C-alpha cells in the first residue's frame, strides 16, 4: 500500500505549495503523529482484485457538497477532529483517492462496449452520480485543511498566476470530407435553398467545409487562446469496419504547416487498435514525426487500462488526454487537474501525464448521449466549470472541427465562441495540451512521505 499512498501524496504535493521540510502524516490512528489519517480495513481489495460495494458508502458534507467516503461504513464522527493537539482525519481519504485517481475499478471491470471501451453506466461515477463532482479534489481539500490546522499555515493552491484556472482547448480532426459524402443527403434535407446552391460551389472550389483550420485559429486568436489539433494519421477502416480519418496527411500538409507556424500544437490522434498495439502507435507517430507530437488522444476515446498505459510509455509519449466518457461530461477519474497514470503491473507511478477530458461537443449533442438543446449547452456545463475553478483546476474541452462549421452542426460554432468568452470572463487561461503539460511537469514538488 505504501507505493499507492506515495502516488496520492505526490499528486497532492504537486498542487500544494508547502515550505515545511518534513510533514508528520501517519496512515492509521496512532494518537502520536501530528496528522493521522484513518486506515480502512477494506484496503485488502487492492491486493485481492476485489471491488468495493458501490451501494454501501458513507456520505458526509465538505466544502458545501455531499461527498462519498468509499472505504468507510460509519458516519458517527466528524471528518476532521483535534485530539491532544493532533489532527485526525476520521475517514480513509488515501484509499479512496487512490481508487478514483488510478481508475482501479476500470482495471477489474471486464464489461466493454463494441469498441472495447469502459461503459459509463458501469462506472462508480455513474452509480454514485458523482460524474460532475471532482471528489478527489475534495479529499485533497480535507488533507490541506488538516495540514493548515496542524502547522498553523496557509497553503497556496493556484499555479496559474493571475488567472483562476486553466482551460485546455482541443480539436480532434476525424473528418474533412464527410459533408460531401455520407452526410451530404442529410445536410441537403435540413438546410435552405440558398445554402444548397452554395454547397456545390464550395465543393467545386475545394473549400472543404470541415477543412476549417484557419478559421478555428482565427477564432481562438481573437480570444488570446491557442489549442491542440489531434491529427489522425490512418485513413483505412478498422478490422471491424469502424471509420478512421477520411483524409490523408498529404491532403492537409499545408494546413499542418500553418497550424505549426501559428504556434498551435499538433498532437497525434491514433487510429482504432493503436491503444493496445505498440507497433501500430509507433508507425502512426512516425507519420507525424516532422511535427514531433508529444500529446496523444486515441480515436473514439478508446482506452484499455494497463495495456494502453504501457503502449504510451513504450512509445515515449509524455501526455495523454483520452480519459473522458463519450456518454457524459465531467470527471472520469474524479479529479479536475492533470495527474500521472498508475502502473498496476509494477505498482508504481507511470511516466505518462494525463490531462483528463471533461467536455466534448458530441457528448452534449448526440441523441445517444446527453442530447442537450443548443440554447441549454452553456448553462448545462456551468457546474463543470465552477467545480474546476473552485480548485484552480484544468478544464479540458474537445470541440471537433466539424462542430466549428455550420454544415450539419449549425449553431455549435457560435456556442464555442460564447464558451471562450465565458471562460475568459471567469479568468481562465485558454491554452493547449503542451503548455499545460510543461506547466505541470516543471512545478517544484516537495515530496513528503507518510508513516505507516
């Protein structure tokens, strides 16, 4: 359990500036240490590959929110209390933090959809209805409060200078031709006569409806923002017939050069099956090697716990931004800041930094998912923004290039522009994966241990 607690504490101290050289934290109640955190008897599950009972958790209020304590069964005690001058946390926030942050439940859950993805409805976030609550941040706030009480100090948590929080803007480039092909009839049936006349004219002049990289960059530059464009290097269908890109890299080469020249990031958006095949990911990275991509997001958000982490490590990928659910917005790992993946095979922290995905346009739009009306989108995502800002976190947004065109997705470009305006007013940094990753990896970390 020691390495797991170290993983949690290293994440905590990454985002909490504490000048004290040695903080006395003990995992377990010993009535001696300055800070004591209750150790649950249920931690055996991590060795035996069992899961906790999602229906049998304790709920307590902290920071004006009801939050679950996953490894406790009694509500009799206050969350924090002072005993003989020492601070005691009466609930096992260490085991619960590891469980959520590492994605432990996904390791032991065998149920998958047709693409091999974890199903949102099977997640603990869905069962407990906490997808829009970054529970680990609340646990960390409990530990922060305990340290402040024990040492009579104030701990700084904002790493963004004069900004309140950060927004990581991203665009997955899956299609540039689709308006003219498989969805063309749908488009013609849902638009007016004048637009229908304009459509073939645009096609003739090769002004591809979704080849709108320059427009996206212009929109973001007007808001002092920059973003990551995740490029899909493979245009062949998967073995099971699922789509990859509908373009070749040669087709968009001049646009990639433009993206790079404007100081925006080019990331890799590996095709289906690369998430579990090191050689395939290596081949696709080679196709983009002139742009030296360091940020990754797998196509269709496909992620296989354990195997995908290993695939990223072997290919020396520094940053991933795959971990979000297609079906629902929010916090898949219950944390609103970047964190390192966990290597369960070797029981240690991975070298891959995860910038979790929180909001995707398709999740909001699609009838299979949340199916939010356009005029309700901004209000619907307000909770996610507020929770991220509360903890000086990182809000990761995916807006496809197709949703930044009025072809098929009329009005969604305007929603994105209003979102940028909203985030700017809320004092957020608007930037890309690379900048976020550099900021996090260059933070000075005071690595305090824990006694057991």
